[in-house]
C-alpha cells in the first residue's frame, strides 16, 4: 500500500481556515485519498475522500494536486471541536476499507 | 451509516488472563476489521473478520494471540489471550458499509494489563 506523510502537529486560531497537507508521492492511479479524524477518546470518523477532482462537503474541502502526489484538507473555519488527529489514508478503488494509518497530524485550535 | 457498539468500553486485567471484546453493528455489513492503538500511537490493523471462515491476520498478529469470531453479518469478537502489559492498548472495531463510501469505527475498548 502506498504511504502518506503528514506533519506531526499544527496549530490554528479559532474561526481561521486550516490547511492540512498530505504527501503521497507513490500513489497509484486507482487509489482514493481518504481523510479521517480522531477526536479525543473516540474512534476515527470520516471527513472526506476524493480521487482526482477537488471535493467539498459540509465538514471540509479536499484539494488534490494535479499530479495527485499531494493533497490538502481544508477546514474553512476551525472551531475548538475540530481539535483532533487528522489522518490521510490511501485506499485502492477496488479494495476494502482495510486502512493503513500513518502517524496523522494533531491539530490544536487556539481560542 | 452504521452504528457500532463495543463492549466493554474499558477494562483492567491481570497478566496471563484473556479478555473478549464484542463488536455489534446495527446493520448487516460485509467487512469487519479489528485495529489496535497503542498509547500515543496511530491505529494498526490486526485482522479482517470474515463471516463463515477464519479471520485474515496482518503481519505481526497471530490467531493464537488474537482469536476472532464472526458468527454473522452484524457481530464479531476479538479475544486478547495470555495478556501482558505490552497488550495495554485501545482496541477498535471497524466496518465497511457497502451502501456508503466510508468506514465506521467503534468507540474502542481501552485495555490496561497489570
């Protein structure tokens, strides 16, 4: 499975946008890019996923580089409740959700 | 979506004993997975729980240590056998909902071995 690289930690001020980067230089053409987050004392929860085009949902936006070797999760207005560890995961198009988790980015939101 | 219930939510166990963790889903799912999250670490996949056949284990995990059952499409158990303090971790159940495009995770079972 292709690996992902994320910064260990990031900080953001409340109500400011947050850009969480992920590098996946060995991504294959059939890999989807998934983002999950893990709030304190909870299991991971789905945030967003995409293949080639940028994606938006009620939680976040996903910007995917043209060569697909990197992506950025965008939280448009960070709140204190967004403080979590954010994981960028690659999963094959035809595969199951048998995820290989990287180290993730711990996001701290400052009031 | 799928709602997952894991039991127990936490336990403190003596070394050398075994603990069975239950994972119940509110709908039928094709795939169920078990993960381990050691203190301060990311999640590591232990195995895929297959309905009607033996579980498929990832490298570094063996059936004798982590026996898994999957009697039907909504339930699975993970047993942590002959526990040592190194087994102290959070164990999480995850399911793949084929009607959606995401995985769902339980809240986890926090195990402490003393």
